[in-house]
């Protein structure tokens, strides 16, 4: 038989059956590959008359052992199906029989539909009455040609992890998900984390990745690879930023996130093996995907290639994972929710009507009144066909649509092994809403707004001669994806809840005294833990270390909490192991004062305590216990210098607020006076309200000035009667036995 029969290219179909990897290199087809091809084409079952028993018989007849048996007297029946393989000639012989059987079944069905007797239909559709050429042409057009178009990369092909978009066969979807899931921790995530910033890969990093992973790309391939970044089918945070209530410092910047990056890796496989003359057996999409992971990605990270699912007959699934937090540091004083992203991320749908945060909480991260709900969007309901005229018909149509609906939501990413997740913050299950494919809005639980001394991070900086204490509320929590019961954790990620810092000023005199104290207890501008303990004894604050046991335990706790403040504070960490510098020394003492004040719910006055301990240190204030005076000592009390008087927050802060409000009110009143002066200078007066109607008949038109209750009631009765008559005429049919609803 010719290689090309009708519209079916047997060599291409053989490569599709081989799929990928070692099978393509050896050009030998396994039994599982043949069954997968027949199932994908729809050639197995009563519709075609091809059953697995027939395929097994053909396989035993045409199959050859993969490895020769040590005993030469063994027959092919002694080998299991998975140890036999066929070459192209054997595959062609099997497919000829399948095509003939398929056409026989179709011919017999046509004869039976024409009221032909059963015995005659069987005789007329027998093998000697059916030609091979017409059988191949029919099977190729009906079954094989659609399969080939779904297995190749054509102009209309959509490369996506969602079966709702790509149009691949179930095997290709299962195969691609297996490659992604098996290589997630060894290949995909290492490459993603190497070039990603806060869970997003920007254009510059993507182009660097192309130069590193694909150094041998031709200029045409480079242009095609770089254009992948601008693919409009990618969905990310940048698509939701226009509805965000937060001010974005960098604006709306396009970037690739984990799910988009995974799809970009598949597209790069198409670019890498686009030369079908050089790679003659890589026309199937599965061959391109396997080869790009084997020849490029695994070699780039130095990881072994994943297991071949054809050899092991095992397919992995992608577990739900979190790769993105937006914003990376959640400002709880500006928003009451944040966004998480990843892959295979779908949560249980919950009604937002039950969510009531109250007026004391900031707005959520999205302004929902700006979102346009389209007819085909996830918030709408699609109805096939025209809308029925009757209410009962409409209800029946809606029920049928909901009953036959394959997927529960438009945004579900339907990949194999999809699990609907529940979102937990620490050990609290929180409200979560789907905001797109693999994007979930998480509502911050109310417990995160309980700011206490345990969540305050103190940092000291020098500003000219003065010093500033920056008190930053930072709470570290863990957001996790779990199953509906909460017992199984799929993925987790740390999130930082921050708020606007409080700034307190330390006078220049106090800063100088603290530097003098630090110099006395340090060596080469570095203070050890033991020297810090002696400095605390001199400051008379060593008793404050009792809750932590000793100085070393307190400093270890302080430095550990300081390290979670993130990259914004990484440049200020100058301390080495078991040593601190001047800034860390002042910050540590201020942290002691913060715990001593126990300032939950109000602003602590740490500079006041610094003034107290430093005044005791310099003996500028009288001692707490009165000592006996010697004869000749002066009895006149010496008033302490003015600059040593500590700041009193209880009195000074309300007074400063009152002065600031008074200045603002004076400015606003002056603006009003200027406006009134400008209005008075004009000749025409400015009317703030429209004129009252001059004639009485104009007033009668307005309903609130008329007393027409009788006329209104008459209109209501007339309209209701007409509506009732129209309803009965349209919805009811008069029969002999009475009224009956349609």
C-alpha cells in the first residue's frame, strides 16, 4: 500500500503514536502508545467495531520483542504486551485492519438504516466486499484527520494548560501536565526563581533567560521567542491593577507569573524545534515538549529528566501552589485584602454578601463597581438559544443549562488533578474569592489588626545630630492552601502585614550620651553580647531582661525578628554574628523600653524613658533616695538644664494636634473669604440654587406640590387590571375542562 492513503499521512500518524523521547529515537511503537492513539481518535468501541480483543490479537501477530530472550525457543506469546513493539510496517498493517473494520461497521449500519435484512447487511459488508482504499479514505477523513490537527502545532493552535482553551486530546493534556508536575521542583521552579522578582518575571529577566538557556537560537528564533512575552493570552496581576485601590509605585507593568511562565516554556519548545527538516520526527507537540525539557531545561539546571510516562504508565498531577503575593508587603492600614497567585489555584466559591468588614476597616484591594460584567464573563449566566417567552420555559432552560454545565465557574483552570482549596492564614480559615485564572483575593482576618508590642519592630537612624526611632508594626503570618477539611496542606508562603511607621525623635544631647556609653562598652565600634549586658547594668535596665532570661537570649530574639523585616531593611543590617553596632544597640534598648511600657493601643513614649535613664546616668537629677547632707553643702536646689526635660506625650501630643487643626481651619477660612470677596466684586450675583417657579401652573407639574391621591389610585387600578388581563391571555389557555397553564 502507498504511504499516503487518501488524506492520511501514515508517517506523521506513526510519529504521533510514538509521541516522544526514546520511542521516537528508536522508531518502535509500544502497546500503550497504540491504544492511546486509537482512543484519542475515537476508534475503539461499538461505534467503529474495533475492540481491544482485536487489537491484542493484531499486536501479538505483528509485535516483536524489545529485547531478545536468553532462551532462543521462546515465542512471542511468552512475552507480555508491554515487552513487544512494532516498527512502521507493523503499525501500517495493524492500521489497515482497523480501517477495514471501521468501514465495515459503517457500511453495515448504513444498510440496516436502509431497512436491509440483517443477514444481507452482514454479507454485503464483509471483508471481501470492502476495498482497502475506500476504507482508508473513510477512516482518515472521519477519525484520523481531526486527530492529526489536534496533535500538531498549527496557526490556530492555542498553547495553554487549560483544556478549555487548547483543544488538545486528553492524552496530550495529561502528558503536558505530567511533564510540568514531575519537573516542578527540579526544573521549572529553579528557573523561575532564578529570574523572578517577588513572584514575577519582567521583560529584561525573560530576555536574559532566553540568552542563557537558548544560546544557539537563530535571529528568526530569537524574534519569535521574545515575542512570547507579549502574548495577549497570558493573565496576571497587571490585568487587575486598573481596579486596585492601592497606589502602585511602578504602575501597571506586564510580567510573567508562574502559570504564564509554564505556558511560555511550552511555547519555547515550539520555537526550539520549529525546523521540521532538521527535526523530521518532531512535528507532534508532545515530541517538542519532551525534547525541549530534555535537551535544554534539564541541562541548564543540571537536573535529570523526568520519568517517561509511556514506560512507567504513571502520570503525575500538579498540586496547588502559591508563588505570588500582591502586594509583597501587605499594608493593613490601607487595604483589608490581598492577592495570591500560583498554579492549579481554585478556591471554593463563597457569597460576598455575607462579608461585612465594617467601617473601621480599610477598603478591599479592588474597586468592584469599576469592573464591567460582560455577558460571557464568569459573573454572568449563558443561555443557549433564544430566551423562552414563558416563565416556566425559562426556568426549565436555566435548569437544563445548570444541570449540563461541565464546569462550575469560568475561571476554573481545569488541569488533571484539580483540587478546590481552602485558604488559611496561620490556623484561621479566611474568606477567599476567585479573581481570575489562578488568582485569589484573600480577606485579612480581624486578628491581624491587633497591633501589640510583640508586632512592633524598632529601628534607630541618625538624622544630623538628632536620632529617630522608627516603630514599624510588622506581623509575619503564613498563608496556606489546604483541602476542605484543613488537614492536608498543599502549599504555604510567608506574608508580612505592615502599617505606617511611627517616628519618635531623640534629642541630640541624648544621642551624644548614648554614643559615649557605647564607646565605653565596645571594642572597635563593635559591641559583644557580654558588653551589651554591662552597658545595660550601667543604664540600670538590666532588670528588664528578666523575661528573656539573659542578655544573649534577648539579643538573639531581637536580631531574629529584625531579619524578617525584608529587603527594605537589609542594607541597614551591619551586625555580625554575636556582635552589634551603635544603631542595633540603641534599637535593642528601645525594644526593652517598648516591652516595659506595654503600649498596646496607644503611642509609646520611648524618648521619655531614654531621658530618664540618661539623667540618672549623668546625675543631673536628684537620686530617688534622699541622702544626708554634709555641713556646708548648699541647700539651694539646682534646676536641671532645659534641654534635659523629657518630652511628655500625654500633654504635648494633644497640644500639637490642636495647634495643627487650628492652622488648617484658619487656612480654609481664609480661602472662603477670598472666594466671597471675588463674588462681591462682580456685578451679577451668584445664585447657589435655581430660582423658584414664578407661575403657579409650573408648580402644579411637580408631584410633591399636588394632592392627587384619587387620580393616582385610579391609574394604579387601571394598569394592574391591564397587566392581569395580558398575563392571563398570554400564559393561560382556555379548554373545555377549564384553565390550563402552558
